[in-house]
């Protein structure tokens, strides 16, 4: 499922680029919505075969997919009210919460490390990917014409130091590798730095009496942050200032404001056998990393609203992680304008999302149609990412005893993919392809793209891009208008400067006129 810009999200409604009746089974690497989010649509359109995933992935999908269905229903209801006012017909949701609940009947849970025979020609094995609870790197063996070829699908490979989870499994051999590349062109901040940086940012905000708002993915990142907060108290050899900051942090209320995160935390508790050994030992010693004094869960909308009506200095962890939907938008509306507060990002922000705009330094953003000044402190701790960075993606390739004959890079932004491709070629000599959506490749000694499914009505997406650009331009003009009113037309500005500005605006008018003609 696409998340972010309108021209991408509309592709969620597009027909699948394949015949649903030709699918014998689905292998799901993990529960994150960008990977699982259109399974209910698949079900809605008639798919009734198996969806194979780890038990934890099945558990998480049982809460995440109905939640996604609810979001689809709410968003289409808002759009339909507008359409009715315009005299247009109503549109159905992409799928409903009920569709999502029904599709769970198709899920088949499996364990890590077991070879599963799909039929006489296909077998698979799910390995721990260390990305989120239940995430998997999938090995697939296919025998055809007496020849067996193996392909490894990484799904999303975890950052090597994610709290709670084990490190990603290193695979010994494969013929072909299909690998994610989210951070193919970047390196993460290391773990030791991120914990101390987190404490510093939070304590400085609390010292000012502000609120720390953490837009966090409800599943995975929220639980990791809770663990990090709890773990800080056991750090040895710290300074007096560290303990002052830590005690300040521990006395502050920490609110997890997401019903989905609450349910997900319960699923984490039910699947603690998947945690890394250190965490298991802490639990056996009676120290549950997901529980500590000051931790509070807000279940109802009224409890959530009360957080913004309080003057109490606190930490609020709320979904969604990219600030697109959910309760986080209310917390942003009440804190973005406040210079005493901090908005602390701890996860990837997709292009076109509100979160990305804030991280990239927007001075004003729109929340619920209202323009809000960004006066709060904005911080981004990249080390909390659930994705491997370039170093660990390369380490994953190096770990193969029998190296892949060919690598396909998927799941990444174009610039990062190109950087990673060039590094792989330079350091390993392994051929690399960056396939486009809808392309089919023939897997043999000579890799080649043999067919392509074109996106239908491609101009629809171009029209959306034009509308987005016009909206951005309109906002820029409004911002320029505000600057002129507040600064440019003061008595201190020289007549010559005003004349230059006037000429530039005239040139802009002429350019717009030329476009329209």
C-alpha cells in the first residue's frame, strides 16, 4: 500500500497488475502496512488461497488490517461528503474493516527456520529479519525441468541494533537476491549515540516545561522506545548530569496515545519468545521492558484530547509515524507553534508526508486545514530506524558464502538505489538490476526483462502531480504575501528594493499567463 503523496496513494485503487485467479499462495514478509495493506483488497476481489506468514505477523495483521480498513472508511466518508456537495456520486472505500477481518481467515502461521513444502516443486523457509516483530527474510527454492534455483527475498532488513529484536539472519547461499534499499545511500547514527541524544533532547524540553511529541509507528517503534526508556536506568559510569536528566525523565508521565499501539504492545507481550536474549533475561528477572512507572496508555478519544488541554510537561508517543492520520495530528496542532515543545522524529518520513515537510524545515504547515507556524524544536534521531543502512545492507551481501549471481534492488528511493547499486558493483562485481513496478524478469543464466505491465491511465497521476505543484505554489505565494506584509513594506525598506520585488512579481504573472495560453 502506498503512503504519502496523493499521486502515489491513488495507485492503491488501481487494478492489480496480475490475474488474481492465477495466484496459488501469498508469502508475506511482515505486517507493516506498506507490505500488507492491500491484502484485504485482494480478498475483496475474490482471492481465497493461503497467505503464509509467521505467527507474530498473523497476530499483528489481525489488528493492523482492520485498523487500516477503518481508516479507509473514515477517509472515503470525508471525501463523499465533499462529493455530494458538488453533486457527484459517492465512492466505495478501498476496503472495509469487515473485509480486513474476513481476510484473516486465509492466514496460515508458520515458525522461523522450518522448511515448508508448498508443493512438489516449491519449498520456502522464513528467517528472522530483525525489522519488526515476526518479520522475515524468505528463502524460496523452485525446481523446474529438473533444475532447482534459489531466490532470497529480504523483505525489510532490520537495523542491526534494534532494541528488543534479534539481529537479522545471515543467509549462506542463494542464486538470486531481491533486496530492499530504503537506506541504500546512507549510514545511521550508532546506537550509543542515539540513547544519550534521546535523553538530552527530552530532558532539555522537560526543563523548559514543554511537551515532547514523538510521532511513532504504532507497531514496533513505540515498543522499542519504551524499552530504551527503561534500559537507560541501568547505564553505568554516567555523570551527575546524566542522572539528573534521567531522574527528570523518569518522573515525567509518558503517554502512549494510540489504541493500535496498545493492542500491539499486548501482542509483543504474547510473543516474547522472539525477543533477543538480553531482553528475555530482563523479563525472567521480573523487569518487563514494556512496563515502568509513569507509563500511561490513553484508550479513548476523550483521554487523548485531555492531553492537549493539560499544562503538564510530558512525553506523548502517538501514531501515525509520518503524521498523516490519527491522533498525532491533534498533538501537532497543539504543540508545533510552541517554542517550548519538541517534535522528535524517530522513523523514516516518506516524501510528500506531513512528517517529511516538518523534518525538512517547513516554517508553516497545514493541519486539519489550519495553517500552523512551526516554532517547536524539531529533532530527528535516525538511529531508531527499523531498516538496515548501507553498511549493513552490504554486510548482508558479504555474509553469503555462495554469492548471488544477480541482485534486484527494490523498496527504495531512486537516488539511494543508484548509490547502493554502484557500491555493490564496485565492491563485489555482482550484476544489479533496479526493476520498475510491473516488470517481469526471466531468471536463468542471462537475466532479462521479458514483459512490462503499463500503469493504466498514467496521465491521471500526472494531473495529480500538477495539482500538487499548484497547491504548493499557492502556499508559497501565501507565505510570500505574509512576509511582504510583515517585513518588506516597512519604512526601513528602500524604494529600490520594493521596485525590484514588484518587477519579479510582474514576471511571475507573465509566466503564469504563458502557461495558461
